[in-house]
C-alpha cells in the first residue's frame, strides 16, 4: 500500500500567527522542490480562483479560492495539479463532515496536509472540524496570541463588533484576542 500523507494541524485564536506559520511552511516546501497548493474558503461564489491571502502582518501567500460549501472541489483540483503538499487556510469556514472526508482522501493519496483554523468561535464553542482534526493530527501545534486586556497568553477570540453570526470574515466583523479570564461574549 502507498505511503499515507502526514497531517499537521495549526490551531489557535485570531492574531496567533496561524497564516504567518502557513506562509513559512509554504516557502520552505516550495524551496525544497515540493509542489504545494494552498486552499482557502471564499463566499458561495468564486469569480477568480487564483489569488492571494494576507496574514495579519501583511505577508502574502498564493491561494486557490474554493466556495465554502464545496470543499470537494479541492480533490478535483488536486487530481489535475498533482501537488505533493496541500495547505488549507482558515478551515473553520468549510463544513465539518465533507471537509474531513476531503482531508482523509488527500492523506490516502500520500499527500501531506497542513490545516489551520480556529479551535473556538467567539462564544468559545469548538469548531467541530478543527477540534476533530486537531485530535487526529500526526503533528499539532496550538498557537497563542496576547490578551489585549492583560498581556497574558490568549487562546480566545472575542468579537467586539459586526453582528452575531457564528462565522464572519474580518472584513465585516472586528475581533480581538483575549485570555480566558478576560473573555466576554459579544451580544451585538
Ligand atoms: Zn487577559
């Protein structure tokens, strides 16, 4: 049987440097000759599939945008482009079950997968996909931000503006990173 891919999961709150870490991995992989594709969830309709994503510190990463309700498109693109490594940025925007299946299919094909995303929403409820993948990963890294209220290690994201939908892009909502002691649930 062919060798299985290796699953790495980077989890943490917003501003913990998850995308920055992904950019570093992307550079290391490509420099070492591994073809690497990075996928990112977009809205329900994608006009330009190829683009770039920015980390909070303004570095950028070439990405392929995928409709957030169609994670299985990743398999289609991978079949055509045949990467050695697949990165998935902000995986919490994709649906739980279908995305988990996609990740396992990639691993079965011998492709190494790196997933990053939030472990908790702004109410401190788990994102199931991230929680499950974090448990199943061959390698897991929890990244921390700094609490805006006391400077301690922050593992929570607090929404401070922008509605009460569970998932809202940072362009519409405003978030800060806070420690558990200082976390408040935004009521809108
Ligand atoms: Zn604090």
